C-alpha cells in the first residue's frame, strides 16, 4: 500500500485549541518544515552520542537514521509518526563485540538483531501482541531497562576521569538547563549541555580542529560492511528485547495522544525498526529505535503529522552527506562525553524503576522481587558466561534471565499477589503511594532511550507527556496488586 497523501489541517496555519494535527494531515509546508527541523534538533543529541561512544562513524549513523525513518513510515503505512535514532541499548554489547572482532563483527550482530526484530514484528502483525505482553510484563521490561543503565556506568566513569573539570561543567550545564528552562528548551538539556562542555573544552585548548578543516563539505560518509561471528551475535541479539519494549511504549503513547487505536500497527512498527536496523548494520550505522524525545516535541506542538518526519529524515540524510559535519562530531572530547553519559546512563537505569512504579509492580510478590533482583545484579556486575566460542555478557544474561526466571517461577506456582516467602514484607509495594497513571493506563516503556534513548530516548524523563501511553498496569500476571490501592 502506497503512502497516503497528507490533507491540509484547517487553514494550514494554526491548530484549533483542543485539536491536533493527525498523522495523515499537515500544516503549510513552511510550518511543516519548521517542525521537521525541531525533530532533527530533538533527536540529534542522543543519535550522535551513540556512534561517538561506540567508535562508529557519526555521519554514517546520522545518514542511516534518516533513511531508516523514511523506511519506517513506508512500512507502517504512514500511520505511526516516529523518528528512528540510535539506540543506547546497543552501546555496551557493541563495545564488547568490537573487542573481539572490531566494527565489522559488531555490525554483523546489529544486522542479526534487526532481522530478528523484523521477524517478531511479522509474527505480531499476523497474530496479535498479546504474546509479547505475556512474555515481557512490566517487571521484566523494567528490570531489563534498569540493568542496561547500570551496566554502562563504568563507561561513564572512565570518560569522566579523563577530564574531570570539563566533565563537571558538562554535567552541571545539563542539570541546570533541564531544571531552569521549561518546555522545548528543557527537553534539549543534554544537547545544550554537551554544547556548553564543548565550548569550555575549546576555550581550554583541548580540541584539535585540524581534521575538521581537512574534511570536505560534500561527500559520502564512511561505509563498512558486516562480518558474522557467533560471539558478536550472542552479545548483541538480546537487545531485541529492549527494542520491543521501546517500540511498544512509543506506539501506545502516540495512540493515546492522537486518540486512536494503533494496536494493529504494532507489528508493522517492529518490522519498520527491524528493517531500519538491518539496513544500518549493512552499511556501518548504529542500530535504531523510536525516540521519546520526538514524542515530546509532538506533545508540545500538537502536530503528529508524518510529513514533519519526512522533512526530518531528509534533513538527517543531507547532514550525513557533509563530511565536515561528521569530522566536527568526532572532535568531542572524552570529558564532555563523561559528563553527558553520567546523566544519560543514570536516566536509563531510573527509567526501569519508573516502569515498575507507573505499572504498579507489586514487589511483595516473591516472583516479581526475585526476577528483578537477580536480573539487575547480573547486568550491573556484568556477569559473563563463556560457552565455546560464544560469550554472553551481563546485558544478555540479565535480559534472558529476567524473562526465564519470571516465567519459570510463575509456572512453578508463584500465583500473582500471594506475597509468599522472600517477597512478604521485604520491600513495600510502590502501588500504595503512586497516583493513577496517565490516560493510557500505564507508563510507556522507554527507550532510550531511548533517547533512548532510550535506549533511543534517554531524555525521556524530560518529555513527560508520553508517560501515559504505555501498557496498562497488570498486563502481565503478578504485576498488579491483588487489590487496587
């Protein structure tokens, strides 16, 4: 099915109070272009940080994020407005895979992860999403998101230690901008904080601008093909679990804000992100995910037009074709990265707890308590299991462990809400002190990244509006108290 053309919303100039510009609508092309540029700014801070941290070419990643966004819109039939940026969930396993076989081996793992995600999306599109919700209830997704952030903590520490003063300036700038400024500026706190830290490093003479001057203004970025090894695949493939959580939350958030049911598009969203990740891995870019930062922009502007994302994707492609731009990104000093990642990785970890709280996970239940406890420690301490040529790091072991432990313990008789054994009275349930969740019934499992963050949406805590769009409390057995608070 071809992309549908956009209808003009009203007079194309204003949005009536209480109304929204729906995905199939648009404002005037000038206003649509301006909003598209805002989406580029919103995604940029997180998207370029991932390749810088993993050693991938930033311009290549930006290019494939733009191409991936356009591909996502095609596969979702223009119904799900989202930007696909670099996923923070790939950072730790990619770094580990590079140590074994360099960037090509890591790209092979990214390709396999994307292909697996596409296949899962195909199955969900042909059946339903209920199996995913059963397999990964909020206690599991929260644990996985939290352990990724904790697993990355040593990376932030090492970068911070190289230039403590610059790192502190960057960290302080991010914190102050995020608190002092509200609205759109506050959502860009990470990007603006990195800019402040970069300027401080430039004044201190810590940046070599030679490579920037030598780079061309126009040209193709560096492309690298993948190689495939079982060890790299074993390290990176488990990231698909996080991508599922991120995409599910973001689709439900958009559905809530646009007041329409997008459950039938969930499988296609998986397929779109999977295809974009495969494409990026084939050419040398980072794996992608949907971005909460851009959902925040939509919530602020009330414009959900996919036309704005076409503009954003096209702009990212153009930026990827400017080698001088890529060379400038590479000059970011480690202290700036250390300050930024201290915030970003910490936010990822805390977002896991946010999923538990807003989904009202009952930690008086032994199954919930033990699932989260074991998974978080395995990921944070980076437990490693070597089996022949295969090596599973803390993220892989913790992610699969969370899923397996939960399902096995529940099957062995851990009835929801029993509060038996270790869970009884060990930790008070957060449900009693949490206000009802947003209109969607729960929190959107992030990203990050998210920013993701992450995740492809790492700045998700700043963009509060999407929080009401995730899975409702109690989607999985045992994740809701026996009685409502």
